[in-house]
C-alpha cells in the first residue's frame, strides 16, 4: 500500500465548490481507497491504495469528485518526501527571526525547471519572494497572501500548470499526520 496526499484546489472557499469532508471520505472509500483521512475543510485528503502513480490517483479522485459532487476540482497528489523537502529545502526557514505565518508552499502538478523562476517574473512582486524546488514553490509574502497578485492563479497562468497553495501551518500539520499514519 502506498499513502498519497491529495491536495484539492479551491473547494469550500467563499461558498464555492462546497464538499463536506465526511461525504468526500465516504465517496473515496466507495471507489476502493483505504484509510481515507481528511485534514481541515480546504481539501487535504490522505488515501492508501495499491496504485503507486500519483497522477493516476489524482485523476481518479478528480473524476469521482465530479461524478459525486458535480465540481471540477484540480487535484495535486504528493507524498511524504515532498512534505519533508519543504523543511529541508526551504531557504526562508534559515532566515533569522522568520515569521512562519508569512510562509506558503505552492504544490505544482509537475516538476519545474529552475528557469521557471524567470517565467514567474517574481521581481514584479517585491517585496514578496519565492524559490523553486522541484514540484514546489516556496513563497514568503511580505504582507500576506490576501494582499498580493503572486497567487495560485498567476502561477498557473505563467507556468501552464495546476497549483494549489498551503500555508506553513498546514504544511507542518500534514507532515505530522503523514508520520503518524
């Protein structure tokens, strides 16, 4: 069995694409996923399956959400190594007196090249900062996530990918849950 973490984008936000986590859990169990566990209402779902391919798991979840709830929901599936890399490779964590409430991680549907930073044109968003690490973009917002144009929609448009962003507290909790499973 492989444990996957499906990150659903854009559910239960401002009354849009509403899905109760208990209903989602039941739906995913009904199509064969085991040990389904959700974390908060924003669409973080752990599943165990014989399927090792993360993209295949994401596609299956996306299809089932559409069938069961009628919502077209992008899904990015990651593993524990992706979460562990957030702690090992996030250079912002090495800054003295870093405020972790300003840190976010954009999880991306594909591995990015280092040249993707040029495509993002992050310098337009100073004093916000970002760095790329494989299928993740580490973000440090100067003021806050709600007050920037450097968001998931911008990342998706510039890089032609699916992206979903989680705050540092959520990333920390997701890794903790992974380790407890």
